[in-house]
C-alpha cells in the first residue's frame, strides 16, 4: 500500500468550510464523551438531494439503483430508499439490507419496473449467495462467466424458479476513463466481448434462465459527462445489435455507476449535460437503462472526524497523530488522493500536562496503527492544530468505513451517526 500523494503547497480547509450542523455535533461529542472522537457523521438530506437532482436530469426510461457497497450504513440506506428505484448489491448481507430498506421480497418487480429493483453484481457468486438472492426475489443477476450461468441454472432448478439474468460484458475497447478501470482491459470482471455469442447460445439451453439484457460497467469515478454519455450511447447500440442478432427481447441495459466526484478540486460531473445528452438517445422499445451510482450519491453526505492524540516533530516533519486512521478511513491511501481536511479547534484541555501543537506549518496526518502506511494526508499546511482538536475529512460518505481495515490491531471501530437536524 502506498502513501497518499503529497499536498505540498496546499492549505487545510478552514473550520468554517464545515457545515454548522457538523461542527456543532462534533463538538458536542467531545464535550459529552470520555473517549476520543473517531467516527463518521452522515447527512441523509445530502444524499437525497443528489438522488433527486439526478432523477430530474435523466430521461424517464432510466432507472437509478443505489450501489450499496459505497455506503451500507442501514439508516442512510433506509433514508435513501424512497428516492431511488432500487439497489445494486454484491453480497448476501447487502441484499438483505436492500430488501429490508426497499421493496420486500415477494413483490416480484421486473426488469422494467419503476421501483423495487434488486440487481446483483460481483465476480465470485457462489451457489449459496445465488440461492439467497433468488429467495429474495432478485430482479436481475448480472452474470460474470459461463460457469456462473450454470450455477444460476442449478440454483433456480432446485428452487423451481425462473431467474432473469444479464450478461456482464467486458468490451474489447473503451474510450471512457476514470480513476478505476474495469473493462476494455484484462480484468476479472465480465465476459470478453468476443465470447458473448457463445455465452448467449449456452444460456438459451438453460431452461430456468431468461436473458433480459447486458451489463457493461467499465469505469469508476469519471468526471466527464460528455464521454460518459457517449459510453452509454455505445452500450445501448451494442446491446440492441447483439440482442437482435440472437433473438433476445432486450429489457435491460445496465451501464453500472462511474459518475465521478471531484476529490482533487476538479470540475464536478455535470448531470444536466449528461441528462440532456441521454435525452437525445432512443432506447430500444421496452428497454430500461439502469444506472448504479454509489459514490456520486453519498460522498458529500459523510464526514470522518478523529481526535488528535499527539502532535510531534521528527527530522523536520510535523506529525498529527489521530485516534483512527486507515483502520477507519483508508480512502486517501487506497485512492492515492490528497484528501483535504479541516481542523476543528476544541477549546478545553482538561489535563495537567502540556498541550502540544503547531502553527503555520505543513503537517502529515497519521493514525494509530503500527505501520507507516497509516497515513491519511501529507504536507498539508495548517493554521494551527493541537492535541485534543478534531481533524475532519469531508467527502467521506463513500468507500470510507466499508473500505477500511478495522481488524488490524483491533482498536475500537469507528462510530457511525446520522446528523441531527
């Protein structure tokens, strides 16, 4: 694991850049608690606003399925459920959570329903997982391989059920790019484009399966609305041609997520431009386009805050040591981003010993683990920071706690709380 990139020359955010509700709730946790603060605050109204804005921008033949992997905090998922058409899940636990939050099992939504969708993805689905999904009335299983087609057939046959599936396709080439590439290259995801005809011929021999479409998810965190719209247009056209060639009734084209957020201060993804470009497209009759946004909906709905346990200097570098780190919040290291933070001053210091601190210096923010890899930010200039203050990372609502490594050293886990309004 590498360290996050240096942010030399970039200042920390000001405490005033944090919403008032976040500042007040964090300070109340410090005043009312005996243990150091280390955890997440989530504001569902931010995620709901993002989902509503996205829905307004998109044409009516699209459906939004929230990718639960981005943030699976149950109260947040429940709050978001009425504002999306369903959920994309990749495990039994996510599927159970999604069904509890949204449409219950037994409602039997179809691939072209307006709500209650449950779409299953992931490259290593076992028969046990597939059975759980089928018992929960999964809407569509995005199948990743020929073997997985056989597995779904076996499970469906034992349960006496018919299962709708979409083939996940790894296209031979792709022109869209982002922070994460999952298609147009040698990855574990999907069926290579040239092998799709053979997979479709096999699927036609499996009586419990009905192929309803295709899943093409090739990129993560793309910030360019125009290229993303062009990618969607390609997915629709490719799916239309392939379905026609094989006599499929095309009901679903799932283009995954990939709508980016500007961690580095870039221009944000323009959803109005994206929606306007999609509105110029004509989907095949009866076909719905599924989008699986995760990061786009919840990133700005979360803040990670950790109390400063120590401030120390070693060989010319100032270190701010937190009660927390990559065991709570691994995103800056995993994604190699200079994730900005704010210092929230805590006035009281209820200890008889000196309070260390530093002013107007670049600092490196590290955690409590016994490894130098436990680094969240490097070379960020702060106005002032002291032991007992809080370091607060905005844009921590996606792939925060879900992406961390909490078992190393077995420190207490991060707390997770909704913002009080």
